[in-house]
C-alpha cells in the first residue's frame, strides 16, 4: 500500500482538508530505487494537492498525517 505524508490545513464538522506534497509515495522512490515512479514524478513536477477527507479522529490544522 502506498502512503504519503500530508499536513492538515483545515478541520471541522467531521471533515479535514489535507495538503499533500508532490512526491511519489513509497520509501524506495525516496531512496532512488524501485520501480521508477519517483523518477517520473520528478520529471513531471507533480504539484501539491489538497484532499477533502472525513475526519473520524478530530485532527487539527498544522498536524502531520499519513494518507
């Protein structure tokens, strides 16, 4: 399963907005090894994105989360 670290930018009413960086998700990519998805990500300069998610645990703005 791929995971990516993000940061909560807004939260309330059981929902959260999480901003993700433009990196690909696996640790092998971070190490420059693996399937090559990290290379394509760097070449395409993936931009950060914001996800609108359900928040069952009550996160707060500024918290780091794993998606």
